[in-house]
C-alpha cells in the first residue's frame, strides 16, 4: 500500500519554505549610521507600564543619591552606532552637531575619533548637567560618520536644517 503526501499539504509546505527563504535572503545589513535618543527630563521614574523607558531612566540615574546628583543627570542622551564594514577604516570619526533652545542659531559640535581598524561600534553624546540646564533642550541634531575627511553617512533629526 502506497501512501502519498496530500497534494494540498505539499503545496502549502513548499509555499512556506519559499517565503521563509525569501525572508532569510533579505538584507540584514546594519545601516552605516543609526541614532538612539533619550530625553531624561524628570528625576521621577515613570510608572511600571513603560518598562523600557523605566529601565533606561533607572540606568541613567543609577548611583545618583542626592537631588543635586539626580538633577545633574537630566538632559539628552544620544547613542550613535556606526557600521563601516568593507572599507579600510582609517582617519575616521563620528561628529555630532546640535542646537539648543536658548541659542537655537548656534551650532555646537562634538566629535569622537574612531580607532584605526574598528569598523563598527557606538559612542554616546550627552547634553546633561550644566550644558542642559543653561542651554535648554536640544531642538535639532545631526550625526555624521566621516572617513578621510569625507562624509560617509549622515543621520539627522527632522528639524535639522
């Protein structure tokens, strides 16, 4: 007695296998530049319903015991991730430009040099403490990956001109 697999199951499994293979063949490359931002504007930790935000707040406020210490941690945190694979990474840096509320026309620039040969990683830019208290909130920002004096990638906020 010969048992054959039902035709509808065969076609369903074949369709599933094809769709899985198409998904797995999709591009999984990281973008050359990505920015994660957090605006910590209160020393009070949010309620339990926003677990990710609560965890980030607790991480940023860890070790700050006094009100003064907690206030000095308020501000903007930008984590810039770069991925410059497939190139000879030399003379590279991540540059972060931003404008704040009290001096919107003035652009402040900070940069971090990437060690030669390091093709991916992250760096954090903090506008906290006195810089945040005097300058106010960040209105617009731009992150650039520069290699050999040439801009390789740019990521910017909506309000960056």
